[in-house]
């Protein structure tokens, strides 16, 4: 776990190598072994100094994140931080020079351990990242980071890194003074030892007489002004949903005029209360662990050999098809991009050209990389070009007959044994699968726009989709660097169905006479990326209108249109304001600006009594979660985690709530059900909570624990 060796020059090399994990974490056993190794070096008079490094490709990834879920008490979490703070302080003041030889990424507690060393030297690698990303987990650096970083590089440089959780390349960390040196990897240990042998001192700047935190005099009006601007920005960004960044600022402010021991005690106090919040639990459980599991296909059907992909076909070179082709080519796959018209197919390739050119301009790709990626895309109108594809993804117009024709023609070219996927967002998969000779090899792969930015792919299992097809489709999604969530076939699948409730509710509020600015502000204050009316404009009202018409035709009298249908019909049929793509919808889009359309007041007269913002926020979030719970009850999604991941990646459901079903536990099941029942009575039956929730009331069981 921790290797200890003393070389002929009297340098102890302490090497982290935590077994059973791809990364080193400061779990209890590893930390205890580390401290024992350093103590051994301190006690050995033959040892002149200590070099800390790692045998893995990364240095140390921080605390073991799972440990924060084990004991959720404020006292327990505070005690953990206090213990590590005391031990780092003891080692830093024990009198022997310590060098962190940072061979790879050092994050969180890993960097904090290094900050408690007297010298930090890193191997030069473009992959290495240095930072304190705790804020992204809803917690704060609890091993001295909020105290040592400002003391080392000054308050003004440290605060943005702490509140944003920035992961710096080594060159930037060097420039800021977090690192003392960056050297070629092969020289790392040698240079680390050389610093000690050249007389490197066991001293920290903050222990020098008369030390003051740079830019950290609390009486200085410049400092006050700087911090108040940061506080205002944090509030604007987080709308009070995330306590961690504000608590980090409190640690810095309260600690900066105190001795470091006092500062780290302050930090431990804030660490306890911050790490115990439900937001921290949600960000750790869903934002980190569940996303990691989804990305790594932890629930892929076992026993199916991993599929390899070399050549992909994409049918339809519109917005989605060309985005999918780009993602495939970027992942190194030969990509055939087929459309009816040669010019359309070519235009689809131009989409990739534009994205790649932008990457070159930003220095993220070289010209040769751009050329190589572009060369992988073959635009064509000839189905014969699909021969040899391992998978074909259909992204043609959302019309059954057009899709059916494209499916038949592909089968003629490729034979029936390859995977065939439809990117439909509206048509049930099982029906489309009938057009493929082997419906067991047919699956839905629902990408999101813009494809190059959106990580999620909703993988839709049709009635006949085989486990092999599912497993291999998951392999494909992972191969192109996206994150899959598996859902079962149904109308609107999961993502579109639940997300739609958000903007439909916005329209319902508008129709009730609620001030549109209030609706939009409330939406943003929940942490959703856009207000519901702005979202409706982005999605395009004519598309939503078309889905309503299609569903009405499919289902007949049993269909209940969404509550927003009259508003959508008004906007599409009478006003011709279909959304952002037309330059007009609920908003006017002129000069790159978005302004609520003044005509809204005429069509939706304001109600005399306006609701408070809290109740609008509640409606906008509750409606999504109640619909998601229905999807869970119906088996559209199979777990609360799948629902959470789909909502976080698919439509930006607020991460503080952990995703659309963790939100129910965040509120508390009893309260959520009671509030939904009240809304069902006052607003409409769409809020009626399903039995899957009602059964839990009074049991003290979380949905997360009870969900399938
Ligand atoms: N705790 C527990 N598990 C961790 C972990 C951590 N800090 N960091 C990574 N892992 C796990 C991952 O979950 C993953 O698990 P599986 O093998 O089960 O999939 C495995 O290690 C490998 O991780 P990645 O797949 O992410 O590997 P990567 O090479 O792509 O990235 C990494 C490596 C950059 C370190 C990335 O894992 C990462 O960003 N980790 C989180 C770092 C972090 O947030 N640290 C702060 C921790 S909190 C803290 O330190 C508080 C404090 O003040 C003491």
C-alpha cells in the first residue's frame, strides 16, 4: 500500500500504491500507513529528508469519496477533517524536509498532502491536473486546502480556484506558484532528492515570523471589495442552491488573519456542516458515483462479448445525423454519412469541418488531426457504401414511412446481422423494428442536440431487442465517449417525456395569468439551465405541436393532450411564433438578444394575485419528478439512478438535487407526496403522486432505497 525505502543518500522515498483501486485515495488504511511511513523516516536519524510519490499513473486523487457517504453526521465528518488536519500539520512541523514528487494528477486531499510538504515538484505531462475540486462534490477542501492555498499564492489567486474547483495543467500550477518546479518525468525523483541534498529546508512560508497571507488583510478595503464581488457572483450562479462555495469563502475570510492551526480548525468546522448537507450527498452519489457507473457500463448485460466497431453508417445528414457522424469520426471510426441528395450529405460533413476547425483555432487539435478526422467521413447517397458497417444509425426525418424505407434499403446493403439503431425521439422503437429483418438486432439510440456537447445517449430497448444487441449498443455508446442510460420502449421514452413536463408547466402557468418574467426567473432559480418558456422556444413549438397531432392520430380518443396544448396551438396555428429558430416564440430574438415578447400580456392577461416565487419553483420541479416516478412505476426506467443520470445529462436537471428522482428524497418522500397531493387538488390531476411514492409515506424509506 505504502512502500518505504531509504536510499544510499539517506532520502526516504514513500510511495503510494493503494491496492484494488486504479487511483490512490486517502482512505483510512492508506493514510494510517502513510503517516506510519513518514514517522519512521522522522525517527530514523540516518534519514535526511522524505520524498512522497506514487507508483500509479496519478499521484493521489484525494479522499476516498465513498467515505463521505458512510458517516453522514456533522460531528463525524468534522472529526475526520480535524484528524487529517492535525496530522498534516504535525508532519509539516516535524523538522525534516518533505518533497511531494507529483508524478501525475493530484486532486483534493492529494494536493493538500502536497501543500503540507515543503517543496512540490511535478513531472511534465499534458494529462496531469492539479487542483482542489471539492466544491464540485458539494464539499470543501478539508485537509488544509482553504488555508494553505491562500497562504501560498495569495487570496486573489486562490479564491477562484477554490470556489470553481479548477483543475490546472502543471504549467499553470507552476506559474501560480503552487508548484516549485516542473521537470521531465524521468528526472522527477532525482530532482526531488536533489532539492533535499542541496539543503532544502523543512520550512513553510506561513511559519516565518511576521508572515501575512498575501492580499489577506481583513481590514483592507480592497480585500473586502474583492470578496464581496466573489460572493455576489457565487450567489448569482448558484441561486443559494449550493452551500459549499460560500462556506469556502468563509473559511478563507475567517482563517486568513489567524495562525494556521486556527485556520484549519475553522476549516474542519465548515467541512462538517458542508459535507453533511443533502446537496453534498447528491453531488457525490449522483454527480460523481452514478455518472461514473453509467459511463463505465457497470450495468451492461454480463456474458456478451465486447463488440468492436470500425465502420459506422449514419442515415440522414441533418442536424442530428451530422452531429452523430462527427462524434463517430472523432472517436476514430470510419463513418459513412448518407443522405438523399449529394449536397445534403456534403453539408453534413461541413458540420464536422466547422467543429474541427474551431478546435484547431482554440489549439485543442492540430491541422493533421483535423484532416485525419474529416477523412474518416464519407458523404454519399449510395446505400452500397454501407457494406461492411458494424452498426447503422438512422437519423432521417421523423416520419414512419421515410424511416421504413431507409431501414429496408440498409438491410439490402448490409444484411440483417449488424446492429441497426434509430435516433427517433418520438416514434416507438418496437414498431420501427418491424422493418428490420431481425428485430432482435434493432435498438433506439436517442442522441441529444448539439451532439458534440451532449454526453447522454438514451438507449431504448424495443420489445424484441436482444440482450446481445443491448450490450453491444452500450459498447458502441461508450466507444464514442458518450454515457448511456437504458430505457424501455414507450411514448416519448423517458427523457423527452419528463423534460416536456417542465416547459408544459411553464405554459400552464402562463395560461393561468402568471407573470412570464416570474415563471422564467423561478425556473432559473431552481437551477434549471433555462426558464421553461425559453426551453420551449429552443425545442421549437412546431415540433411539440407535431408530436401532439401524431399522438392524437395514433391513440384516438384515449389520448389526453398536455395541459399546454391550447397555448402551443395558439402559437403555432394562429401566431406563427414557433420558437428561437424562427426568431420569435415566447421571446423575441433580435440582435443576438432574447427578450420576452411583449404580446404575451395581451394573450395571457395577468392574474390579479401572483404566486410567490417559491411556489412556482416547486411546481416546475415537482411536475418533473412526479412524471419520472410514473416512468419508474411503469418500468420505462428501471432504477432511480438511471432516471437521475438521464436528467442530469439529458436536460440539466439541477445537480444539487441529485437528479429528478433523488429530488424526491431531497425534499423527503412524505413532504413531496403531501405537496403533490395538494397541487393535484388545486392545479390538476397531473400532480397526483403514483402509488410507488404513496406506499413509502410514513415508512421512513427513501425512494432511492425502495426504487427498483
Ligand atoms: N474516491 C473514490 N474513488 C475514486 C476517487 C476518489 N477520490 N477518484 C477516482 N475514483 C475511482 C473512480 O470512481 C473510478 O472507479 P471505478 O474503477 O469503479 O470506475 C476509478 O477511481 C478510476 O477513476 P476514473 O475512471 O475517473 O479515472 P480517470 O483516469 O479518468 O480520472 C481522476 C482519474 C482524475 C482522479 C478522476 O477519477 C477524478 O477526478 N476523481 C475525483 C477527484 C476528486 O474529486 N477528489 C477530491 C476528493 S474529496 C477530498 O479530497 C476532500 C478532502 O479535502 C480530503
